[in-house]
C-alpha cells in the first residue's frame, strides 16, 4: 500500500484536544499531526501501553513501519476498545502526534479509522458518573480533573531548596525510567493519577488498602495502633500507618524511596519525605475530599498543603494493570 504522510502544523488548534498523560509524551510533537494509511501488522493489547504496528509505503516506494502508541488497557476499555478491535491485515487511517526523534516513525494516537468507517480514539479521563452516594470510604473512585489540575498547579508552585531547583532544572522526562521499569509513582503523584486510572479503597479490621489501577500500586495502611518502625525499608509507596478521626481516615507515610518527579513536576523525593493525608466523605456522600500535607526538607524549602477530590464511581469496573516489562521498554528502543 502506497500512502502519503500528511503533516499538519496545528499550533493553537490543538488547545481543545485531550491531554495525553503518557510516560513518553515528551518525545512527541504536540503541535503537529501526522496522518497516514496503512495495514496493521501487530496489535499488542498489553500494558503499560497498547501498541499498534502499521506498515505502509512512502511516496518513494519504500516500506515504512509505523509504531502507534495509545493508552493502557484500562483507559482503552473505557474508551470502547477491546482486545479484538484490530487484527493483522486491517487497513486503517491514523492521526497522531509524531515522534520528535530523527528517523523514528512513531505517533501517539489521536484517532484511527477502520475500513468500515469505525472511528477509535482514547477518552481523556474516566467517564462522568451520576451522583452515586457512598456510605463509607470503601469502593471505587475516579479523579475530578479540575480538582486534580488545581492541586498540581499548587504543588508545582511550592518553594524549593537549591537541591530541588537543581533537580527540576536537570529533569529529563525521556530519561525517567520509572514507568519503563513498571514502578508506580508514590504519593502525592499516585493519588492524582485517577483522572485516567481508577482508585479503590478496601477497609479491613486492622488494615486499609488504597489501590490504583496505574501500575497496580497498592498502599497498605496499618490501623492497629503500631508506630512506624525505626528502620523501615524504603519503598516506592513508603510505610503507612492510619487512624480514624471523626469518620475521616488519616494516613501517615514515611520511608519513601528516592523517586523522580513526584513532589511536583521534575522534583524528586528523598528518604526524609513524609506525607499526611486525610480522606473524608463530603456531606452528600458523592465525593471524597483528600487533604494532603507533604514535607521533604531535601527538596522542598517549606511544607506543602493541598486538597483534591475524588468522585464515587461504583458503576465503573476496576481493572488490573499487569505491566509487561517487555512492552514498557519498547519506546526506549
């Protein structure tokens, strides 16, 4: 199949398009759209990204293999995709932001159209839900974009130490291998991820589990009155203890491992980091308000306090991520 690749410089026309939210989005030119037609040679329904290999022939008669990146399977399921949406041999038309790197034939998907006219795209965020009422913190929750965006802006504005300033200035998202190694981000980044990925809270007798679809992160909150151990192992999610206070869950977490870009854009965490989070139902039971206190004297010049909200979403299904290390490193090759 011989096709032409149409490159459109979009500039301000992209303002209304969805945010991408991919670990590798920095490598794509968000001001440009590449449009082409080709034949599917492989459709990889795996995480952290669904990849589509598309073969075409350029105007010079040369074979070109395109790599089309989309979101993870939980996002794509909620966008109407399945593992059988495409198959090798399907002829499709693709629109996407092209890879900035010279010699790379790759796009991050905006939409594709099949031969029968079906248009497949990725929904930016979890679907809106009717106002279901929760009677406890337990259940499935979705992030509220306006709330999460305001929280992120406030966190990005916090004063930094010289080490924090240097880390932000030198941060290169293309060299952040966390997602490529299937490692979930820590708080507060993980509690803002459910604009795209759902969260789930399970309450037991002496433990609370706070789960995220994103990279199958599980935070275990010990509720049996124990203190933090004096020498806790440093882990991505840290060591959490909790208590109930007037119906709200208070989560105190320490022993975070060093991790890039989780205390704001480009700002890492240190083993001296501590977070205190308060999870409380709103008066009408439709939302969960989360107050976050964050301190990390290595990178933050002052403690940060912020608030965001989740919406109760019992009608949405919580999916496993099952990150595949082989797939997660495709983009880095």
